[in-house]
């Protein structure tokens, strides 16, 4: 077995059939994803740099981008702490109802975003049984982002935490390290790449969020309007050029996140 | 113990309680809200459209996803790393940007290919093909992300054995590869189906949201709520949430049994 792998350490070369398959797949992927996304960038750059800059620095658009990026950053920080804590409890604790928590964490991933908005509205909206009404405020944007990004850090940290070797922790403890020191010096360094990957995913998701805000945040210009909503109103006003310009900014952010993720992944594989 | 309580309280306040309230609001007047939904022909049309679009998008993404996963894991070709990175792009692109990008290329008025396609009698944007494309776009990586790790784990010894015993490529795929990855494919299909049924932003941009024609179930939720029919909005949201929760429960019940 090992000799076969040594002889063919990597995958096979393409045969005629698999080459054809790759061609068809690439054609579809280009028609569906690559060409349309290129069209966004091309349309954004058609009017020249000045036009692009005007569209992006328009007072209302700049406010939307600031709100989106700032809130996404704050939400990601909360997710880093809460996501790691949730993963910790799910891996290290055993208790009745754990399966239910596992399901709750994945629900935001599968729930339609418009439904997510309505779900949050029912507890934190005007008819809240708690008496808190955050709809049409910036808190609503924060809460919506928090809801839709819930699974990312948990699901990237959980498998790494489950694989961690208990013996190293026990050794540290037996050598007199406190629980906090063990966590900081032993556990946290091994979790960092997973936390970073989860944080990047959660940031990207938050920045691009649209559906959950429609009913929740009121989309008030300069106050609760996020970038995606801004793009949509440009589309609806038939102003595709500025829509494409702002969309290009979002694409640049997604692209940066993908590059960061790739770097993290490469570092992890190199470490083994 | 404190940690556990914090986690339970956080998830209760963020997910469980709000979700429960949607159910409660739906059944507030008994079954009236749900009945109002299923007896409204436009809503029934929207639900049917959503289901049809989701099924087509899932079939496309499953065939594409399994094929691409096999190529990525079993073959070596130039640009493989780039392709594998690009395949994740749809997960982090805003749905509104997805919709915009499709309109820019397939829009009937001044898209890159749109006018030519419409000249040939094939309308994409503001019609069902556009909705299918938007849905396929956003759910594209889900099958691949489930199948690739499974393919890597099972290895290719059995496939090679089958081939050396004289099986052709199709026989090897149907008899050896597919049974080995069937759970990965199943999770991918279930997650894609949930995601496809629930797509909102991208569909809103490309569909034109025409009542009784291109309005999907998620667009109904928005329209009902904005028209002060909260009961109807909650009922439609309840149906969609039911599908999403069922999908997650199915995957979570199947997965551990498969691993043991």
C-alpha cells in the first residue's frame, strides 16, 4: 500500500473522459460565477477611478460601509469569545440536552435569512415579551449579524478541540500550571488557527448579510442602512454603475478573507 | 458549570426563544394563519415555485459537486489550487451582489449575453432560469464541502482494485465510489435543499418579484409582513423554518450513526 502511494504521491493525470468532465464543469462554473463576478468588477471600473471613488465615498454609501464593517468587526469579536466558549462546552462537557444545543447552533445556517429577521423581531421587536424594542436601531444590525454568524467559529474550533491531546494539559497541570495558564499557554495556541479561520468566515458572512436586516433594521439612511441594502436600492433606482462600484468593494473584502483563510490553511497543513 | 449556563442562556436568547415565538405567533389564532396561507393561490404558487427551483438547483449542484470533488481529490491538473479556492467564493459573496452580477451578464436590456439570449427566445432575468441560477450560485459549494473530505478519507485503493479487475469507469463510480461517499452526498443534498429553499436576496434581485409568476416563498414572507399581514408572514416563515429545522435535525441524527 505504502509503495503504491510512494509511486503515486499525488492524484492521477487527467484522462480524456475526466478532462472533458473538467471542461464542462469549468464552463458551467464560469457562466454561473466567474463571468458574472467579472462583470461586476468591469462595470465598476468602466466609469474610471474617479467615478468609482465618487460612488463609494458618497456620504450615504460611506456611512453604510462604515456601519457594516464596524458592526461585522464587533460581531466577530463576540463570536471569537462566545464561539470558542460554546465549542469548549460542547467538546468537554457532558450533559442532558447537548444534542439540542448542537442543533440550535446549526439552525442559523439553514434558516432563510428573511425568516431569521422575523424570528429576531418576535423577541426583540415592538411586540417583544421582554419589553425590549430594538427594531430600527443599530443594535438590530448587530443582533442580526450575531444570529447569522453563530455557527462559524463554533464549527471550526470544535473539531480541533476534540482532537487535542489531553496528556499535554495534564502534564502542564502536574507541573504546577494553573488552569488559566494551561489554557493560555497550551490550549489557546493550538486553537488559534481554527479561531482565526472561523473569525474570517464570520466577518465575511456579516459584511455580506442582507435578508435578515430587511424587516429588522428599518434600513434608515445614514443610521441603520448596511452596504447590501445600499446596493439593492441603487439597483432598484436603475443606477447599476454605483451598485457595481459598491459591490466591487464587498467583493474585495470577500476576496481578502479567502486569501487570509488560504494562508491559515497552508500554515496549518505545514505544521501537520 | 458557569460556562455551560452562559452557553445555554446565550443560545436560548439568540436562537431557541425567538424561534419558538415564531411558532407561537403562527398558531395564535388557532390554524387560521396557516389556513390563510395554504388557501391563497398566489402563496401556493410561490411555494411550488420555490420547491421546483430548489429541486432543480440541488440536482445541478449535486452533479456538479460530486464531479468536481472527484476531479479535485483524484486528479492532478494545473490551476487546481486556484479552482478549489474559487469554489468557496459563493459562500462569502453577498446575495445582493450575486443577483447584481447575474443581471449584469444575463439582463435582457443591457446585459453582456442577455439581449442575445432573449433574441433567441430565452429569458433568464425576471424569469425562472434566473431564479434557478441565483439559487444554484449561492448553494454551489455545499455538496463539494461535504464530499471532498469523505473522498480523501476513503482513499482510492478500492477503486484501483475494481479497475484492475476489469471494471470500467462507470461501473467503478456506481458500485464503489458512490456507495462510499453516499452519506457525504446526502448531507450535502440536505443542506443545499434547505439553503436553496430559503434564498432571498439574490432571488429578489433577479426575479422581478411578480405576483403569481416569479414570487418565491421567501419573498412572500417579506411582502406579507410589509403589508401588515403579520399572521400570514409568520405562517409562511413557520413553514420555511420547519423545513430548515427538519434538514438540520436529519443531518444531525444521521451523522453520528455513520461515524461510529
